C-alpha cells in the first residue's frame, strides 16, 4: 500500500513559525527583556529598515502631602517616549532545490536541515548585539574591574542599586558568562533554589534563583574596553541647561586622548536624588559615555552622556543635586586605561525593550511568510534566481533594541 502524506495549506507559514520558535528558544537575554506591545506598531502592512516605533515610558508624579486641595500642585503629565529605531537586521540567504513545503514531511525536513541552523546563527548575532547595547547604556555600576571575584556582597550591591532606583520587585535577571558565573556560584554553594524548583520553571540558560535574581548563563555578553585616558580628567565647562546630555571635559592627552562608549564615571559634588522625594541621597550619580570621543589639540573633548542632567523637580525629572561645574573632578570606574573587562548585567526585564517586526511582503514571488512567536518575528521569502537558475530562500529579522528605564539595570564587573 502506498504511503499517504498529508498536504498542508500553509507550508511557508509553518516553516517561518518553526524558524521563529527556534530563534526565540536560542536567545537567553533577548527572551528575557520586555517586548514592545503590538499596539505600538499594529496596523501597518510591513516595515522597512530605518522606520521608528515609539513606545511609552510611564509618567512620573510627585505626590502632595497633607493637603487635599491640589489646585496649585497639578503636575503636567510628562509621558516620555522611547524611540525604537528599526535599524538592525540579520539576514541569511540559502540556495537549495528541495524545499517544496507542500507536506508535513517537507516542512519538518526543511526545518531540520536549513531552518534551525539559520535560526541558531541569527540568534547568536542578535543576542550579542543587544547585550552590548544594554551594557553600554547601563550607568549603574558595581564590582571592581580586574578583581575576578563575585562575592555574595558583590551581587547584593547590584540588587541594592536597583532598589535605590525604585525598580519593581520580581522579573529581575542576572546574566553572566561561564567564567564569571562559576566564580559567583562557588561563592554561594547551597544558596540556590532546589533542583525541583529549577526544573519546574526551566528556561534556556537558567542556572537558578539567588540574591533576588534569576541567574542566567550566556557566552554572548559584552566586554568594555576603556580609552587611553582614565585619570586626571575634570569638567571644563559648567552645565547650565536642563536636560543637557553633553559634557565638556579637559585633562585628556593632547590630540590622542580617548574616552570610549560605555565608560562609567562620577563627577565630584554631583549627587543623585531620590526618584520620588528628590532628596539628596548622599551618593555620587553615575554616568555613562554614549559615544566615543577624542581630545582636540588642547586635551579637551565633548562627551555625550546618560542620564541627561536635570536639577529641577518641577516636572519630576530631577536626577541630580547640582549641575557639573568647571573644575569638578571626574573619576572613571570601569578600570585601567586601554583594558577590556567583561560586563555582566543585573536588570529588570523592563529596563530595555526589544521589537521585531514583519517586513513589507513582496508580490509575485514563489513564497513569502511572516510569523511571530513570543514577540520574535521572522520573515521568509523564496524566489527563482534567473541568473543562476536556483531557488533562493532568505530569512530576515528586522529589529530594534534600546533602553527604556536604564536605571533599572546595573553592571557587575570583575
């Protein structure tokens, strides 16, 4: 009796969904962080590289105490918008003749031979790029660069930084590479959840739960390399504009002094304030450099920084006690000059946001499909190449990843 093979109506769609599922299953960090809600981009028939999606950051309010008459205390609803620019993509082109996608057997075979390897490669690239973006955007900093130790106190210091930023409890993850993780786990033997609990909530790369975090292992983390100037730097020009996100510094090596993106520093006399009461915390505010900078002929450079400088409490954005002033000393926290250090991350899932979107679907091709699994979208197109007489299949992922609440993230270095 001849074999009976079921035919299917949406072979391309099932293939695309299988690739999307594999992509999602092979991403640890990106699976953890928050995804943009479909309402942020729903209703558009496909996107192209360079498009921007705006996602909301909740407004911040300052309560009035002991007075029910709020006539003079009505606050503007300053709902910030975080732009997610769709300027990152991963694409793989494949040439093969056997993909018909007409039956369940064809789809399963195509996924095993072509779709899954493609998705695994894309996942590694996406993970590495997004983790680097997150690390470079994180200004909260704990640990000692070069110490190569991760005590319980080191991890709890990261937890403290999140708590001081009024980070929501729960949904917190700690991402470390294998070497760092081995040091940290050894320092707290027996303090993790039971193996039964871990099995109940198994996730890709998850080690266990301790110190208020779900622990994850990833080899696709980030290494920050400092510029060649890390000492003797000070503020050159006093800041006087609310929301300014640049700082003129001096004391760099003439013409060759560099400050690299991702460098964390503090400024003498510039303390952080409590996110709600706006009271001086007594702690120096940490800042991160957001773009590489090189000194001019006088050892002066303008660096871009995050967070921006806010000293007025009127709109709820105040984050520092005073503007940086000419002559204030700058202390680099990320280690020695021209040296690279692994950056592990402790964060809340809402600190960053990711979005992957469907691409504009071409007409008149052999097959086209777009599928989403848990916020991860994969686009598939196959068509005949008249130049080579081959059927070319391409897998594309168009995505954006950016900070939303970077104060809910903390680097843990060693």
